[in-house]
C-alpha cells in the first residue's frame, strides 16, 4: 500500500482457490515475507517485494479447510486450526506437519482463532465456545475453558502465556 497514492493495490496475489482465512507478515523477516492460509486446505509463503509465491503447501494430514493460522515467533513453525477442530504445527522449511495437536482431544467444531505466545512455549486455540491452551514443548493441551456467551471470533495471548483475551459476544480475560 502506498499511502501517497490513491489506495491502489501494488500487486494482487491469487494463489488460493477459496477464501483466505489467515494472513501474517513473517515475524523476523523485516517485513519481506508473509504467510497466507485458506479454506482450500493450503497455506502459502510469499515475498512482499516481488509478490512471488515461494511455497504453496497442502498436506494429506490436513483433511479439512484451514480456518485460522499463526506464525510461531521463531519463524520456523506455523500453527493452523481447521474446520474439523484439528490443530496442526507445520515445519515451514520442510513444508510438513511436525505435530498434529488436535487429532485427539481437539475441538468439537471448527477452530476460529489460533495464536502462539511470543515466548514460543504456548499456543491458544478457540472454537465456538471453548478455548484450549497447548504447551508446545509437550504438544499437549494443558488447560481449557468454556467462554460465557460463546461465539468466539478472535483471541490473543500475552507474551508470557499467562493471560489470554477472547472476543465473542463478550470480551473475556483469562
């Protein structure tokens, strides 16, 4: 986006065949790369300057639409939540699923939002009315809570992993 121009797109990238559900600038690339994820069961990695798609990835281990995704702060991993309630941790370099967290004990219903803590130890995921906290060092859910009012739309986690903010019909802090 060039704010001095008339808000015209510098480039358009059309790599996904369904709605894009996540977009994030790579945390350690000085703004050079970004990730997208889509309901077409794929994620992609792009160069911002050239608009080139450097990777477009689909795994047979992810059987449903990717409904949310977030890059791990170490820049080597990505977490994705899917419409079937599963959660996957991706190795970005190898373009493979490194861990499938939600295949047993995952969410009932689609994962609406997912975030990694900035210290890289925790992942928080949310479905319609349930939030789960995962310890990425053990790949196990360590806590879960129902959210009063449900209908979760977004969430975020504090650097330490100590606090989680959840937005739905109400805003809840845990």
